[in-house]
């Protein structure tokens, strides 16, 4: 798949607005957006408006195409990252696992309002701060805490580690 959306891609969207076509367009725009250092302000704004619309697409595959292709984008607008992170697992997991756009407050809120699947993904991030580790431990889920403790990138304070030993030994 080429990263750049072509004129024929746009024409195809108009004549064939199927899920496959929308998902392919979402992926192409996301890849080009993330990889393009020469995106102008207007192009960047337009791409972000398209992402906002595609985040609301009824088809999970379209949202998943965005999530997978934007997970490493360091300049993705936080509201788009958060919308994707708040979605179903197949959409949220890439963003929760890799996005540097989500801050500790976002991650803690997601931990507190979601179940084991999202908590385990957050616990397995390459870097987990002490604050996020504390929130994961506070969730009191043995599988989540096991994932966290096994993660070499997780910062866990001595007090929190003692809580883990007391509660999950």
C-alpha cells in the first residue's frame, strides 16, 4: 500500500464508500501524516479533521486503521489519541500500548474507568511511571499487577512493591 492518498483513492471513496475503502483511506492518510515532515499547516489541520470524523465511523476496521497507523505519532492531537484510547480494545490497544501523546493523567483515568484488558495493555507499555503503576496496583487485579511487575520498564516505588507483596503474595 502506498502511503500517499491519490486522486484515484478519493474518486474511489466517492464511488465505493465501503468499509474496505474507508479503512484503506484511513491507513493511507495516517501513514502519510505521521511520516510527512513537510506537511503544511493547512494539510495537517485537514488531516486532523478527517481523523476526527473517522474516529466516529461506525465500522471498527476504519478506527483500527487509524489507531494502528497513528500509535507512534508524537504530534497526534491528544483529543484524537484519547478518543481512540477510549474505544474498544482492537482500536484502543495500539494507542494505549505505544502512544507518547497520552499523559499520566489520561492513563490513570483510563485505568480507573476500564477493566482488565486495557489495564494490562497500559501495564505492558515500554515506560510506566510510578503514578501509573500505583493506579494499576490500586485496581487490585492480580493479572494486571503480574503484567506490571514483569515489565522492566515499569517504575514501582518500594512502598507500592510492598503493597504488591502484601496483597498478591
